[in-house]
C-alpha cells in the first residue's frame, strides 16, 4: 500500500508541481471535479480585469477594433488548436457546445444528401442526443437517428449512414475511444465523423490531423478551466471549409458584416461558422486560462493524469476492497482523466465527501465521479481524498437521511 510520505515524495519530483500556483484553490478542500468545472486561474482573473477595467472600461466600443474583440473567436481558436492537433485557421471559439454541434450536424447532413442515417451512442451525453434528434427533424427530409451500443458500430456502418457522432471520453465512465480507428472505419463506409471533445480537451492528447477527423467540438469550462458556461470551440478540417454550410447563419458570419446586406453571403474559412456577437468577457476568461497550457505539454499532462488515476484506483482497492465497482477502464489506452466508482448509495457518498472538503460529483443512477486535473492536483491530494472516502464508507455517513433528497445539480 502507498503511504502518504511516498505521495509527498512524488509531489516533490513532479515536473508540473509549480503550475498549481497558477490556480486559485480554496484552502481545506481537495478538488476532484475539474472534469465538470475547472477552478479559477490567475491568468483568467488577470484577463477578465484587463477587459473590464481597460478594454471595456476605457476603450468602450472602440475596443472591437483596438483590442481585437472582433477577431477574438479566431485568435483564441488558433491558441487552442495545438491542444487538439489542429492547424491555425481550423478552430473557432464561440457559442456553447450544443449550439456548435447543431451547426456541424446540420451542415454535415447536407453534405450527404443521398444518405439518411445518423449514428450516435445510446449512452452519449443527453444534450448530444437531444440536439442530434432536433437537427434531424429540421433537415427537411427523413433522417433516422440510430442510438447504438458503440461497441457494435461496425455492424451499422453501411451506405445509408451520413454522419457518426460520438463523445471521445464517456462522461460517466471515463472510457476513452480510439479516435483514429473509429474515424477510419466511418470514412471507409463513406460517412462523416463528428467528435465531441467535452471530456478530452486539456486532459488527454488529441490529434485531429493525424486521425483525419472531419469535425469536432468541445467545451471550455472543464479541463480548460475557462469558467462556468465558458465558450465552446468547433473544429472544421480545412478541406471542409467553404463546403460545410452553416445552417444557423448570422451577421458576423457574413462576408461583409458591416455592409448590412439583406441577403447572406458566407465569409471564408472558420468565420463562416460564427453566428452572433461573442461574449468578450467570457472569451477573455478562457484566453487567460489557456496560458498555463503553454508552460507544459499534453504528453506531460497525460503522464501525470495516468499516474494520478492509477494511484486513486490502487488506494481505493487497498482501503475499501470491493466496496465499489471501478467502471473506468484499467487499460491506459482506454482511460480518460477521471475515475468512476459505482455504488448503490453513490449520491450520499458524494454529498458526505463534499461536507468533508473532498469535491467530486454524482451521475445517475449510481456513479461517483472523480476528475484528475494534473495542472493543479497533487499526489498527496489523492491519498488524502481516499482516506476521507474510506472514513465516509466505514462510518456509514453517506446513509444520513439528509441525503435522501437530491439537490438540483448533482
């Protein structure tokens, strides 16, 4: 069994240890929920203040030009692009993840007008399921949405499939899919591939170029630490720009937005997928949050992520045996940066942990979910969190009647 001193030694030798200083972390808490909402970073605080106090406060409307507000969605896209293996000019930051997925789904269906099937995962994130069903209804033709067991994808790939949409890291279990292998199989069937990177970006290395991905989208508020409701991002491979139509056009995606023309002409490149005015303050928060990623590499982040999750799984087993079912894959190649533990009283366990300063979250029906963000999490945090978890389970604190009624956000 690992000791606390051994974990302290790992922290002393951790090449990412100094990056913890770049985050505002409340004392007396161990934060294992960065896969849901990342903490405030020093860089985000600074950029928000700059925008509010200087660019908006002094520059006012002039800052659309002088401070680069008008081009921020594209400049920020280029800054984020290396995290997913994209090139400059292939990423846009704006809107929300669901909204960007809607644009890509709608446009992609037009590119395969002789096909009528969209495939997605039956246990995909619910918002993804809702939006693909909604866009299928709006397609103007009979589109069939198949929700399948993703392990049987090859059985469903035929000449009727227009688009496959999958989430690369499962939001409940943390299972990571083989992006390159699946994308190649989809292309071999003549279909297009759309990936949701909500639980991937900033946590695991991604290379959309090497995997030949058509389209992708992800959010900015989890491992990227861009703040609650942070803008999302969309990736459109260069080969599809100017081909993929934005089905939700707006004035800022127009070729000449300030000509105020009554008919729409799409702008070139990623600008075509911008619809309306971006939230400049929200963009600034994400801009500042991305600074820390430029002080390390995704390889270093991935190495620590696997070490942290390995440690957590090992300690849970050593302390609690079979009290939990670990539903996250043990194989490194199939694991994201979270660990999911199944327990019939999972909700109460998470609430009891939160009361004791260990912050995780719960996903129905029975998943205790813990995220491991290597930029600020220490090995000793993992050790201490498992000790608190063991105390909760052994004392049956999770069975307190207070936890019989669930909060609105779990």
